[in-house]
């Protein structure tokens, strides 16, 4: 019995020593090489709508032990500017990139070429309509559009006969907005509502407030939702009710203040976390292929803003 106890203590001691040696070796190896570097290129990088996304990036960078840097960008980004930023980051020796593609099919070739040099993950939307071959981590845009329409139908007891809609989004040729609009309209087909006008604010000559009067304004992204909510607050929407998709504290304020009725919130924290986690895992076995992911969304209304689940969402928005 005593010999068994001695053997047990001896074995435990040897295992403890081996664990210390292994930890020391790993520490030395980590110190002997730089952490992988990942550059993130998103449009209007300082905008509050990116707060949850960037918090997800930071958490993943910490968990995966990589160095992550968000490139500073302005509110507008052209194809040429996107190409210049990509080339600059590649020349600086980054190990991977996470990119929100400029809307339009022209950027696809540039991104594909960059993806041959380093692991590249797209976020928020695909490079172009029907474009494949580049992984993308994004919200399920079509599903969010359908959810938005379902919430609208609930509020009108399934009867939208004679109701007029105005649909607004912020960025021209946005693949995300296109999918959201398709999902929204597919759910409302045959329900009696009529789309009176559509508006892309980036290229519009007539502002939102000067559009024909509609019963409901449907905003397909955060920027347009906040714009519509502010217009509603200042009573320049002729009494229209605002529904839409958004992911900033300003969007939630519009909801809380009562200038919007319903907000669909994509899980931007997961977009950031999963995109970086995926590229970080590719460093070990990089074959030029990665898988993207679609993340979930949440229905937020004034009465449920402060539930436990939504408080967690608000926390990520305020980081």
C-alpha cells in the first residue's frame, strides 16, 4: 500500500515537471518568432456600426494569439482606393487580410489575386452578385429581409392591403442590400403592400424627406436606418413608420426614442470573431481554401431592448 502511494506521488511529480518543461519550450518558441499579422480593411472604419465587429476581432486576436490591425479608412472607398490599400498591406508583409469588398463586380478580380498570396476572408457581403470562390463571413441578408417583413406583417395583423412602402439603403450596388430587399419582398408577395419608391442615398438626387409620402419606410442598413429614424424624430417623414436593419448604438437610440418601430440586429460580434478565427487557423495548414460562415440576427423592439440577450448585444456595440 505504501509502495503504491509512493509510485503515485512519484508519477504525479514527473508529470508536473514535464508540464513545466513543455510550457517553457512553448514560451521559448513563441518568443522566437513574431505573431502572425492580420490586416482588416472596412469602409468608414471609425463608424460606430463597426464597434461590435471590431470587438469580435479583438477577442479572436487575443484567443488565437495573432496581431490584428484595422486600417483607417474614410466614409467613401473607391475601387482604386481598395486596391491601393490591399497592395500596401501586402507590401508591408501581412500574413492574412479580412476585407469588406467595395460594392460592384469589378473588385472581385483584385480580391482573388490577393487571395492567392495570403489567406483572405471577405466580411459583410460577397464581392459581387453570384460571385463565388472567395470565403465570406456575413449575416444572412436574405433571412434578415424576410424577418423584417414578418415583423411588419405581425404589426398589421397580416393585412397590408393598400399600404405603401418606401425602401432605402445607403450604398450603391450593395450586394447585402440587394439580398435583404429580395428577402423582404419575397415575404410580402401577395400581401397587398405596394412599393412606392426605392432610394439609394449614395447616388440619389432627391433626399429621403422629399420622396413621395409612404406609410412605411424600410431601411436596409444601419446608416439608412439612423437617417430615417432621425428624420422621423424631426417629423419630416410625413408620419411614416420606420422599420429596418441596423447594428449601432445610434440605431438602438432611434428605437428607444420611439422614432422607429422595429430593428433587426445582425450579430456583428460573431462576424468579427469568426472571420479572424478562421484566417488564424489557416496559418497552420494553409491550402488556399477557407470556409465562410453566416451569422444569426435578433429582432429588437422598444419593449425588449433591455432584456438579458439584448443587453449583451448592446455591450458589444459599446466597446
